[in-house]
């Protein structure tokens, strides 16, 4: 996959679920540093599980 967002930073509002979470994942997979904002603590944990290279971290 291309890393067209390498070195860029993105803020994703509503990133704890749905389209926001999918967008955050895609941006991370494509090299962006992603700041996720959401109101649901339990689902924000899912977004936090991604490393800089966009792949899930082992628990």
C-alpha cells in the first residue's frame, strides 16, 4: 500500500467508531500520524491499538 500521507498529521473527529474509525485506520495505514477524537472511552481503545505503521499492536 502506498504511504502517501507519510510525515503528515491528521485529526479525525468522531474516530471512536464507524466511518471515523475506518478513516483513522486508513490514514494510519498510509503513513499519517493520527490524532483520534471521540467521546466513547471504550471504543477509543480500539483506535489506540494501531502503531505508526498502521498495523494493530499485539495485546
